[in-house]
C-alpha cells in the first residue's frame, strides 16, 4: 500500500490537472460550451435515455443537467421526445448533427493529445490509459454521491 506522502503528492497532481482541462477546453468550438461535451459523450456512449438517468451519470443536479440539455437541444444536437412509458418524462436522443459534433470533439481531443504526448513512448500512453481507467473504476461506486464528473 502506498504511503501517506504518495497520496498527498497524488492529490497535488490532481489539483494541477486543471491546466490540462483548460487546454482541452480551448479546443472546443465557440458554440460548444464545456457542459455540452459530457452530455453528447454520454448520449453517444449509452444511446437514448431519460433526463434523470443523464443527471445520474453526470453526477449533477437536474437543474444543471436541464441547462446543458437545453443548450444542446437549441443547437439541434439532441432531441427530446415524450417517454412512451411516462408522458411526463422526456427521452433524450443524439441527432445526426449531434453525432457530427461529437465526432468533431473527439477528433480535436485526439489531435491535441497526440500533439502534447508526441514524445511519449506508446507504452507510456497505453499505461496512462490503463491507469486512468482503473482509477475511474475505483471511484465508480461513489458516482451517485458527491463525486462530480470533470468536463474537458
């Protein structure tokens, strides 16, 4: 097991990760605020879902989710339709323009990472992917508590 000093250094590294997030945010198209990215990403990954499920996956309040969904819907990236099982609820669906926006965001993100990590050996990039996935899994059970999903 790691020592206390290692966990403290890890916490410092997480705090400094804001610079990476800011750099990732700079590549977003002007009409795509950072709050739209996880909405599009989750709908792209999980397909159609209720707003309540999206809020749960985002680990944010329904009012925050609603604002992000409204922004994406206003741009035609997602559509909201009545839930056949409960007419009071809405089903969110990624549209073709939403898929195109998600593809563009993915392309931009991959290009930035390729540029910033171009001097890293392939094994280091693979190792980082593995460790980040493992870290995310370690925090997975906490998703419905106070954990917030970071936005690129």
